[in-house]
């Protein structure tokens, strides 16, 4: 989402299979959000003007939408609870494991800080601590190599709750 101050913040991570744009389907005047794929995927787009009424009157489709909205809400409640109750080291470990491509973590620090609800400075401090402990290693100007996956998993596991992680 682009904020009024021009900053871009992450709202959510979707995984397959997933609906994107269900709120725009339900509410015609919803603000459009940008979507970015982090890996190869397929996207089926439907022109809403042509299919809105048909989709809104399809009970099976609407039940699927309701289930997914419930799942998204549940996942966001878990993330919000974690952000309020766990130290950044635990939350960052989970975020690193979730967003890493193979053993490379390369998310933008500003977006990561916004998503985790911390300051940029605090994020850098915890990243430096993880480097010092040997959990990750600075690989390039844009990324880190995960060098101790087990320790990151232990930090992330401390927050384990029933339900989806992200």
C-alpha cells in the first residue's frame, strides 16, 4: 500500500491458491492496491464490470471468498498478536525464514521494518545482532545468507500457534 507520505508498506503475503481483489469485487469503490509476485505464479484476471453480478450470485464462489477472508483475518490477528507480544528477534527470524529464497534473505529494510512494526534503526540493530551470533551473514549489499537455519527456526518456533504462519 502507498501511504500519503509516499512510503510503500507491505500489507500481506498471499500463497497459492489465493484470491486477490476480493474486496474490490465486494465493494466497487475500494482503493486499488499494488500486488507484486515474489516467485513465478499464474494469475487469472476477470473484468469486474462483466462478471461482478454473476460472481456475487454464485454461492460456491462466495463461500470460497468468505473462507479465504476468514483465513486472512485469522492470519492478520496472529501477526498482530505476535507484533505486540514477542521480541523483534523472534519475529524477524520468522520473517527471514518465510521470505528467503533458498538461503538468501534480501527484503528491503524499510518495508521489513514497517511490516514488523519497528523502527528502521531497531531492525538494523537486531540484524547486526543476528550477524554477530552467526545466524546470518552479509552476502551482498542487498542480502544476507542464512548460516544457522536451526537457530532462526528455534527463535521462530517460540511463537508457534495453531494456524498458518503467514
